C-alpha cells in the first residue's frame, strides 16, 4: 500500500468484494488496456468529448441504493440524436445492480466479462433495454466492464432516472 495512503472505510456490503480503488485494481481484473476498450466503444458510438479524450476516471462505490456496481465515470453529452447520460460500470464477480426501469432506452456495451440481464447471459457486444422494462444486471464468476448509455436521459433530472419496484406485486417508487 502506498505510504501515507489510508484505505477508505467501506460499508459491509463491499467487504467481500475486491478493492477497486486504483487503475491497477481495475487493470488486474480486465487487463492493462481496459481504457483502450472504453475509448474504442465511446469513439465508435460518437460519445467522446469534443477533444476526443476519455473523461477523468474516478471510482465511486455506487450511484443508487441496492447496486454493487462501481462507476469509473458518469457524464452527460449532447449529440444530434439527443442528450445522453454515459456511464462506465465495473460489476464485481457475484454482484448485482439494482432492479429498476427507465422512461428511456438504455444501451449496454459489454466490453469484458460476462453479464446476466434478468438471469439470462448477454454476450459481449451491445444490448438495448427498452423503455419502462424492469431490468437488473448481474455477474457470476467473472466481473464485467460495461459502458452504459442512457439515451436522451440527460434531459430528465437524475433523481427521476431510476424507477425501482416497491414490491414484487407491482407499484414503483422514485429513488
């Protein structure tokens, strides 16, 4: 551990997960060229910044309740086809995102690892979740690196973008 570095205190939910605090932690999971995979995906989908660079990378524990995903970045970008929210998720092995829906389509670009959506395996490549469809991303043995594009979501306040069920029998609440 680096001298002078203090490891953050994490909630119990994250104690069983591998640390994801540095570039080296992420490179250990997906290889040293994981940033190139992300850049290529964003470039092919016209989602890079005007100067063609990746956004500054940071790791957060999660962005909403019930999710074990860590996000390398989360930004809004305006393009001719709309104003999109773009995230890059690291989902550790044996982890789940929250179960939720959106009033807009959500595209998953699986760059590394194996993702399960509602328990069904999704191959590497792209996959679109239709608006208002409840979904939950999960992993088994392999962690996953996923770019997520919430199409035209940036026009909606962030607190209204994820809608979660309140019971298995129906009904929803905003986070």
